C-alpha cells in the first residue's frame, strides 16, 4: 500500500471526519472506498463511450437493424416463440 498526501478543503475534511466517525472507520478507509467507487464509475463511463463510438462507426457503415425487427424480437420475450436477436443485413 502506498501513501498519498491530499489537501482537502475544510468543509470536505469536516464531512470526511463525520462519515468516518459514523461508520466507525478511518478517514483513509473512507477515502479508499470513495476513490475505488469513483474509479470504477469512470471505467464504466469509458467503456460506454468506447461502445458508443463503435456503434456510431457501425451505423455509419450501414450496419443497422430495422426497428420493426427489434420490436418483434422484444415483444417475443417471455413467450413460447421467443425470437433470436435480429441481425444487421450487412
């Protein structure tokens, strides 16, 4: 484990101390939890952005699925005749 020094605004420090006290944890533990959650959120956002760019590129090349096919597929969910996911014509 490494040590990093951070300067906190007085109000942030006050809230941090309150949270740590309420949870009966150290301020370091609270900071680690918060940063872990923030990093995971940022990683999810980066992955969503990558997927969005990939989807836009795919659509730009004409690889799309007809909306009616998608609706038929979704409406079949949970029925005896559930359809396979529609595929692009290209």
